[in-house]
C-alpha cells in the first residue's frame, strides 16, 4: 500500500513540475503566434549576445509546431 501511494505521489509531482508547465508554455506561444499580424515588429534572439528586429510582411501558417508562422524581411 505504501509503495502504491509513493508511486502516485511521484506521478503527481512529475505532472505538476514538468508536464503542466510545458503545456502552459506551448499554449502561450501558440497564442502569441496566432495574434501576429502584418506590420508587427518582432525581436528574434539568435543567441545571448545577438538579436535582430523584423517587421512581419506576411503571416503564414506552418505545417508543424516547430515552424514560425511569419515571413520576414
């Protein structure tokens, strides 16, 4: 009985510390991508020391989750 309780507790901790926050980040990123429109300015961070600003010329939906829905200058 104690081992079952320990297993359930471990699964709950795993869910609340890893799975739930990741799903929340994915949902926020999707909301941000879907709210982009023509003329918006976006800063793209390539590394810690290098970033550049772009202006969205056209909004395109990507075929997978990894592609950004923008076409830029």
